[in-house]
C-alpha cells in the first residue's frame, strides 16, 4: 500500500480529481451568481505586471484603468466560455494542452531522484556521458577562396613534404584564420571552429605524420596529430548535475506518456477521411496508433 502512495500517476489522478471537483463547485457558483472577484492576489499581479513593464508603480488613475481592463477581460472571457467560443480554436487548444502538460511536468518533479536512482541511471547510460576525443596537432590549409583546386594543391604539398618538420611545413599553405598548433582541444570545440566533418575525420587519422587532405568549411587541411586521446568514462560525481537534469527529463517524459495513456482510455478516437486520398491500410494504421 505504501508503494502505491508513492506512484506519481496516483498523485496526478488524485490531484486531477480535486481540481475537477473544485472546478465544479466554483463553476456552479459562478453560473448562478456571475461573480467576478478581484482579490489581493489579483491586485498584486496587476501591479507587478505594470511595474515590470514600466519600472515604476502605477498611479491611482492608471491602477483603476488596469482593474477596469481586467474586469472587462474576465467578463468577455466568461461570456466567451458560455458561448463555447473556445471550441475548435487552435491557439486555445494548444495553450490549454500545454497547461495540462505543465501540470504533469510539475508532478514529475515532486520527488527529486535519489543518489541511488542517479547511479542506476548512470550505469545504464554511461556511454552518453563519455568525454569527447582530445587532440594536439599541427595543421596547414589550402583555402577554397584562394585556389582553383585546393584539394589537389593540398595533395601535391603532402606528396612533396610528407616528411617535413613542423617549421618547414608551417608556411606551405595559406594564412590560417586559426592557430597553427592546437593543444588539447576537444572534439566539441573542433566541431564549433572547423565543423563536424573535420572533427570526425580526425578520429581515424593516424598520429605522428602529416596526413590529409581533410576538408572543412575553410578548405583542405593537412594535419600532424601529435597526441590523440579517445573518449573516457567520466567519474559519477563529475556528471552528477547533468545526470539529474537528464533523469528528471526522462521521468517527466515517462509520466506524461502514462498520463496520456490513462486519459486516452476515456476517449473513443475515430477517423472520417476521404478514401480517395487515404487508403484503408493507412486509416487502419492511424486507428491502431491512436489506441496505443
């Protein structure tokens, strides 16, 4: 029984029941009396919104006008609901659906994962947290905007100077818009500076020799990798904060799916589609997916 009370889905269902019960009570009262209540909470929100926009408190006249606007909005809102003007409005549907999702998201964060849960998540997903490749290398470049055939030029330089020293090779290419030597730069930073294609190519490039050409958005590079370190499994404590965010997101996603599946049970979903545009097989596929 104790285990059942810890289930997030049960929390949601109980909270949902209370919300709908409260809504029914309030809705009956509002229908019979048409009361619009402006309380301290409303006034504080009105004043805070004004102050945030104008960086000062409203005057008495401005506050009166804001309250009038609030009352007007509430009256029009209530009348629109009574007239069912919210039906089939895509913007309203999307906004209310988001609010329902926010509600389930809040439920998912009620209980922060324990260290034991984080460690279990880490053990199951440690490959997602591997450190990136780390490189130290020299490079020259044949730029695309300087040459007719930069790739061929890079190949010619490599064939002539494959055994050249770092100093000899330094001036064989074009002027670099980045350092001639990168020390302990990781793959993520290389992705940012030279593109994923360049960084990916270094993973299979040999060390201790001029290699290439390797392309980037700038042109074609010849590289001499001095040192290359492959991905490492990080220490649990070093990625604990990242693990917490990822696990909370996964719990949130799973709870959203559970809630949706429970709510789906209360609905019959049908499709009335033009059979000239959609064949029966596709319609049946949609119907089966809607039930899942």
